[in-house]
């Protein structure tokens, strides 16, 4: 609701902010965050919910890791440009390809995410859900590897915030 209110305010005061807001990017944000905002008609057990959400995250993690590894074979797939008509894309203004700073490698954006920071943030949330609820070792490793290939600090900030929250709320017992 606040996102839509902000979009409406931007329409009223179009020159107020330097960054242009767009309906497509707002719809993408709402779609990606719908897991946390929508409710089910019937109550869903917590473990089933997180299992579903984390399976979507597994697909993203695998895509991101394969995207990073494909660079070693000379394949660079960081955008849908050329595959999808430009009228359907809203990639302008986003850092789809961010070089690592050494070699010819780029940070992984998970192929479906607009930037590596968004990819790492979703992987961090999946990792936290896995730690708290499901605790499957292979998934923990997969999400950690995906955060690693994103080379973005956003995911690590989310994890650090989680660890700090646990440390402050549970003390020594929460970390150990």
C-alpha cells in the first residue's frame, strides 16, 4: 500500500525526486514480495510455506550460480535484451552487468533479478528461512554459494542484521 502511495505521490510531484519511478518496476517489486504480503484462503502450515518459498529461491540460486560459472565458458547471460521485445523490458537504469574488478568476470544477478544486490538479498532471506525453519544442509550451502557469486554486500548486510538481532534478543544462547 505504501509503495502504491509513493507511486501516486510521484505522479503528483514528478520532478521532486531524481530517480524516476515506473509502474513496471513497482509491479515487479510487488510481485516478488507477494510471498510476504498475500494471505492464503486456507491456513498453510509454516513449514509448507517456507518449503514452497525456498524452492523458488533454489531455482534462483541455481540460475545465479550457473550464470556465474557460464562466464568461464564464454557465455554472458545477464539480460533478456535480444530475447524479449524491448517494450516488455524495464532494465534501463539498473546495473545488470557489474564487473568484479579483476578479469572479465561479472557479478551474478541470478539471471532473473535486475541487479546482483537484489539477488543476494533474496538469497539471504532464503538462507535465514532455511536456518530458522527447515535446516537442510544442502540448501544452506546452495544459498550461501549464491550469495557468494553475487559478490554483493546487500545479502551480507541482511545476514549481519539477522545475526545482530539474534544476538541482542537471545544473548549468547542465540549465537551458540
